C-alpha cells in the first residue's frame, strides 16, 4: 500500500490483519528511528482501513502528533487491498476527528454529541486526555495519581461496545472524570485513596464511595485522582493551598510565573483549596468534569481561581460514605465543570433520587439559559474582601475585583435582569467559631471511624497518623509550614457528645441559615444572593447546609489569576443555581482556556 507522495517516508511491517464488526484492522510495527520522534497512543483510519500503531521497541501505542504523517506511510508487507473498502459500512472515527478535540475547551456535553454522531469513540477520547495529562501534569500537579492506561482504555472499549449495541447509560456515557483523592476508590478502579499522605499509600477501601459508583454506573471513566490540600486542609496551620506530601504543590494554569512560596497560604498565586487539583484538572483539560469536596469553602474558592463552575449541594443531597472526613457533618461533595449542562448532568447522577425539590425531569431541565423568574441581590464587594489571613492586602486587586464585579452586575441590569445591588447582609457572626468547634471536637471520632471501615491500612487512627508524620517529617511536612498543629489540636480536644454537637450545629444553622441567608432573601424579595467568591460568604452556606455555586467572571491583570462570584440560595434550591449558571454563561461564557 503506497502513497503518492515523493517525500521520504517511514516504513513499517503489517503484523496482523483482522476484521471485527465489519472493520478491517491491522497492526503495524514501525522502525525505531520513527518511534524515536513520536510517542504514546493513537487510532487512525486511513484509506478506509482502521489501525492501531505500535512502537517497535516498547510495543506501546504510538501517537502521531501530526495526522499528516499517516498519509505518507508505506508498509513493506501490506496485503490489504482497496477492494476491502466496501466493508466500511459504518462511520468510524479518524485521527483527524480525535485531534479536533480541544481538551482545554471541550465540555462533556460536546463530547457526548461527538460520541453520539460516531465522530469519536470513548477510547479515543480517553487517549486524548491521558496524553494531555502526561504532557502537563508534571508541572501543574493537578493529579496525584493517573489511572493505568490499559485499565482506562479497557473500560472505554467496553463502553464503546455498549454504545454500538444500542445501550447508552446517559449523558455521561464514556466521559472522563477526575475524583479528589480523599474519596474512596476500590482497587478495581486502579487508583489509591490517600488524602495526599504517604501514610495511606497501602490503604485499601472495602468499596468505592457511593458517589463515585453512581458516576461509573452512569458511564464515567475515572482517569485519575486529584491532588488536594492534604487531608482537605486539616493537618497543619498555614499549609499552602493545594499542597500534599504525595502530590506536591498544585499550580494554577492561569497564574503567570507560577506559585510564589513567599506568599501566605491562600495568596493570589495559589490555586485555592482544598479541592485544588479538582479545579485545575478541569481548567487544564485533564477531564471535562471533576469531583471535589467542601467543608469550608473548598469547592468555591479553587473553582473561582480556576475559571470553572462548581456547585456545592445542600447537606444530605449526596451520599458521603467513603469520603475521608474533616467533618462528617459539614463535608459535602460536588462537581466542577466548564458548563452548566455538565454540572447539571453530574448532579443528576450524584444526587439521591428523592432529594427534595429535585426536578422530575432532572436538574438538566433547569439549563434554560433564561433569567426569567430569577430575582438576584448582591452584597457590596468592598464589605467581603479576601481575608488578609489568607493573602496580603493588595489595593490593585481590590480595585479590579470590585470594578469587574460591579460592571458585571450593571451589565445584567442593563439586560433587564432583576438584580438589586448592593443589598445589606449579615456579618460572619458565629459561623467561624461554629465550624471550627464542631470540626475540632469531632474530627478524631469521624476520622477513626472512616479508617475502621477500610479493608486494610497500616495507619488505623489519628494517633498513629500523627506518629507517622513525626517519623517521616522530611516527606510529610511542607517546607513553608512544617507542622501538624491542626491534627494535634484535634487530638488534644475533648470529644463532644452527640447532643453537644447537635446543639452547636443547630445554633449555627439558625444563625447562618434562618437569620442570615433566608432573612436576606425574604427581606429583599430575592431568590439568590451574590458576592465575591474569594470571601467568607462561603461560611454561611457551609454552616447552614445551604447550596452555593461559583460563577466564573474575570482575570486579575497583575498575574492572570481567575476570580468569580459566589451564589447562595435556600436549602434544596439547587435547581435555581443550575438555572442561574446556565443564564450566567450565556452572558459571561467560560471561554478563556489557559495557555499551557
């Protein structure tokens, strides 16, 4: 089989020819000199023949970075003739189709459209994302671990076969996702569960967390575990956001010059935390969807800094078994993505079927892109600045953040959106102390219980964890904050009884929910409260158990870091937040991928 080009071409030998599902396929072993120039994996359709190319030495799949090379390959022992072309009765993906996927901008919904049209396969999509991860994760450190390629591709092929047979599980069928490393994944997914610590590299969960199983049952491909602030930022004081012993320091894909270790732990060069890797993974194109967790702003803050959407559901909407806890009361998992549709479809897979106010036709039915029926109010940005405990005050930052957010509100008003700005709102009050006290006095009980549910682990208690950190301080302590003060404080705190805990939780729910968010919504006759995402407005949703969302907006001119807006509403009104996100992206589209 010769090409009509006169250019020098590499050569290879056809080793196998077979026909599966009416598709002629072949395997080619390429010369070592050609293999030295190219790497990883690709499937390609050329002259009506579908093939998988293997390297000559490693027998590993070979990626053609430029699909044009494929049109100039001659095969020394080719026995496939053009007469076999009529066998191609179906449409099959080509390398050019796969290379047309821009992982930096592609949403899961867009990928699903390509899958349904037959333009791409789940296997091909998985290869694209795995190659992209391999290329960029060493710098960004968004993933603490990548699933074995052969394992991912095997599952992808099974999902492709299901699709061919007419079985489609739903809008997430064959879509890659990333899961935060404090969420249990059974070894059958090929990934560990460590919370970012070397102490748990041998931990084996009895089963995968229900939330992840719901996603894999919906057809998702788990391609990796996301880096995080170790133990969801419950280890040492002033630990840099996005740092873990196993994963290193997560880098923002947007910040010019990278993370600055001289800044405070939540400084402007950092990715925010603790779901840092989950946010960066979506922004950097490692997966169109990720799952993070939040106890105290850990979804909203990193999503805002990564220019992606997230939704923190109401307490109790998503099952939390199998999640390494900071607080088994306040912890909640939530999705991150580049579009409202992806958030909605993921929430439909995650949420309990009987969740209050869940639309009968699913959260996806709320992706209307319409502002109709939404009544918004926004706090004064100047009243909710980034705490100097997290980052040094910067007048240029405060000015641009204030201007950009105010301009966004003005634009919405000019478009006829029902928005009031500014509206008065409560102060933090008891929210901070409530969170801190409930967590500290219950952490050891909750964490030890989690470990007791595991199939096996060398470290079986917080006491043993603290000792492990002492014995391995060279690996387990970040140079910028070499301590485990938070763990030690929890270990020394008096355990609370169930009644003590519930009394404090209810006190917080009343203040943050009834007396703050709900009262503001009632008094101002609004449905949703807006404000800067980089603020302690996150406390109110966490303590009240109310849902919140992060809406991408802008980038700081000084260093490129992203920032956005937080939205809060009443408990179980995730439907309103989904509608808001879909309307928001119609005005402020999330179309600014990072330059990697």
